[in-house]
C-alpha cells in the first residue's frame, strides 16, 4: 500500500495501514499528487509530482526513477486490453502514448488550450488511438482517431471533469465519470448515453465562496472487486461518500478525525504541573500531575439551535462543540481559570473546568468565531488581561480576567482557512507589545493591541500558514520566530529586519510548529517541525540546526483541521525535567520527550465524546429551548 502527500512524499505500509514508513528514494520532489498501481501488479506503480514529473517504481516503492521527459504531466491512465499501454497528458493539452510500460513515449494528440484533468482508454477501439478526456472547462471529450467529440449532448453536463474510471469484464464495460460540481455520471453503452447518479451526494455552497474556491467533488475510487461488491467512493468538499450499488444511492460515513488532539497547554506553578488537552470534537481533559491522570472538563458545550430554511420554517439541530484553542490562567493554581475557544465562541471556567460560561460570542450571520486563539497576559494575576483573536482578524480584549470582552482593533482576514497566531511579550507590563498574523504577514502592536503596524517584509505577503513564537525574554533580546509554508524567519530587533533560517542547505520548507525553550536566554534553544522532514533543534539561536527524534515525527495540525494552538510546547520546568510536549496524530494521543527531544513516546488521553452529565445538561437546555419556542409561537 502506497500513500501520496504534498510535502511528505510517499508513505508505504506492508501491514494494511497499521504502520507506515517513508518511501521517497529517487524522488526529486516531496509534493506527490497521485499514485497509480499498474493493473494486476503490486510492485509496479507510477507517481506524479506537483511539478508534473512522472516517476516509476518496480519494487513497490522501495525506489523510484523518473521515466518521462514530458513535463507538466496532469493525468495518467492504463489500458485494460493491452497492459503495456499507458496514456499521459501535459499542461499544454498534449497526449502521449507508451506501448512499453513507460520506457518511451509518442505524442498522439494535441487538444490545444485545454486543461486536462483525467484520461481513460476507449475500449471500443483496439488500436488504442481513441480515448476519453476529462477537462476543467470543456467537459468530457471523446477523441476518436484524432477527431474530438463533446459528450455534453449525450448527457454529461458538467464542464469540469475530475476523474474517469472504467470497469471491464467479459467484453462489457461501464464508464464512471466524476463531475466536479454535479457528481457522478455513468454510461453502460460504451459512452453513447449517460445517466446522472447523485442520490445522497450533497453539496455545500461554502465551497463556492471566494475564500475556498473549491469544487464540490474532488476524487473517486472504484473497488478492485467492483464486479462483486459494486462499491464506489467519492471525496468532496462536504465529506466522503460511499455507494454499495454502483452509485445508485450514496451515504456519508464520518470522515473527520474527531479524536485528534488540536490544542495543548502546559503550566507549572508552585511545584504542580498542569496539562490541558482538547480534541477536535467534543472532548477536553485536564491533568494536574503532569499527565499521569486525567479528568474530563468538556461540559456545557452542546447547544440546541434552529435556523430558518427557504420556506421560513424552523429547523432544529444540536450544535456540536468543535475546539480550537485552550489557555490556562498564568495563576491557575490559585484562580482556577481556564479558557477554551470553540466554533461559536470563547468559554471561561473559574473552577478547573467543572462549569463553563460563554464570555465571547460575537454577533453576525453565523455567530461563528472559527479558529480563535486565546492569549493571557504574563501579568494576568495583576492586570487581569486576556486577548482573543479570530480568523476574521478581530482583536478582543478583557480587563476583568475574561468575564467580558470588548473588540479593540481589526487587523484583517487571515489567508485561507488556517488559524491566526497571537503572542504576548513577556515584558508586556512595560512594553505593551503583542505580535499577530494578518493578511499581509506579521503585525506588531506596542499599545496593548489598540493599533497595529505591519513589520514583515514584502516577501511575507506571498507566503501563508504563518505561525508565531516569541522568545521568553523578548524584552531583552527582541526575538520572534515566524514559521510559514516557505521557510522559517527570525527577527532579533523587534521586527525591523528578518533573516531566513537554513536547514540542510535548503530554505524552501514548510514549518508546521515552532517553540522556544523557556531558558532561551541561557541555552539559545528552539525547535522547528518541518513538513515531511521531521523535527529540528538549534542550540545557537538559529544559526545551525540538527535533526532530532524519529524521521516520521509529525508535529503540526492535521491538514484540513483548524487548530489555533502551537503543536509544540516546552515544559515550563524544562531546565530540570528535560521535557517537551507535542501533538499531530489523528487519535487522542500526544507526544512526550523527557530527553530534550531526542526520543519521543505516545501518550494516551481519554476521549469523552459524550456522557451522562453532558446528556442531562443538553436535555435540560433542549427542554428550555422548546418551551421558549412554544411561548414565541403562542405570541
């Protein structure tokens, strides 16, 4: 089993997916978009990189070699009749045929300015000169001996074709075509006529918003035993869909890794080490003994709601809690205050998570504050100050220990669907300094968040996925780290100038997590987690780095899962206990190292999806909800 990824290269599993190892030998790129096994073989496979290069393995991924001089490859398909025959297309609209399993290629067609997304041999033509072409703007085309025919009049109405797959047995075959916006089309008469099969496939209008600009349906896979089980899979913006009757009906199984840890906060105070962990959906836990034992703190977060549909009718539903960030009060042992951010607001507890109260729920069309990060002032005990920063760029501030918040400024929407980043200077009481991410890079405030100035260079405007880490003694050294999807940058003069860090001679890297040692002034240590390359450590303030830990360490939020927390956290007593924490798994686990990051172990965290107390509280709220609804109806 082989798995492609953008940034990590290719992974291989020989035990059905229970364990994985990297299989990147011979690849010139770690951005792999597609892997296809040769029909009937478990050894021969081809992969296409994001740059459009084609690679081949003959030993199930142990090694790869580039097998074509054609650049900008967009699609590949194999013949089911002549097994050595392969078709590929490039971004110039040309199509190439190989009749010797990829050793050599011949250009057989040119479609001009057509964006080719997928290919499939037309099995009616034994000369292999006829084929179907899925395009982005011209729909499904059938090329027959050089003549181009559109399939729109035959029933394939979608102009953007994502994938074409063919099932062949005993001289009969079916063609499955996935449209990016309309769903599945099936032909059972060699492509003469087509039927749409979309019952159960759902679309989300959010995909069409400029922020996402995504198609509704993205990929399709057909079971290798389709003749017997009729099983199909379709992946889309709204989730994953499966069919057990050749696409006649569809259902949507859960596809989000709800158990994944997305937030981690560590605090040491008066000899006690506290750890708080939040899962993506519905679960949060607190440990007061450094992770040896845990208690559930995920109460009071499920709420009934109703929305008006197109017929002005009320539709009842239960709003599920989706966690983004967790933050201790710096004086937690005494004041017992902890904050969490969810998709619909920021909540505060003043009794270690026994009870929660909503303290920030901005008004708006959706009442959503997706990906909100929460950061407390280091002098919280004295100044009672805590900040909340939303994905939309709104900065909120509380001066009463989080009991209430006021909006104090606006920076601008974050790029994409990622989380923002906000850090507070350790010398905040004097310098009133904060740093935040925004639409054009990094911003600094020196008046407690009331106004902001962009301090990053123009280069940052072309980057994304900004992550900030501020040095513990920022007031002395003026040091700040910025991780991006294209490198790690450091400033040692409060943002006036920036230097890009170098890792093994390469600057083009994707930073997933960064963290300073709490003793940075003395040990000059910080960590950087790099997508596809593992964990790196510096002991000289970023001049030199060395790789530590296992090569497969994945510290960072999972792709597609919003998380406002930094995925790496040093123990506040690191100088004594040598401990570092991190997260990045799809299960309710986090990583812990007790030897300064050299080795790591997986630590389990209880996952409390639902419970009696939570059910009782929700029942009470639902009862009150319906009583209020009935009162409104009577009026």
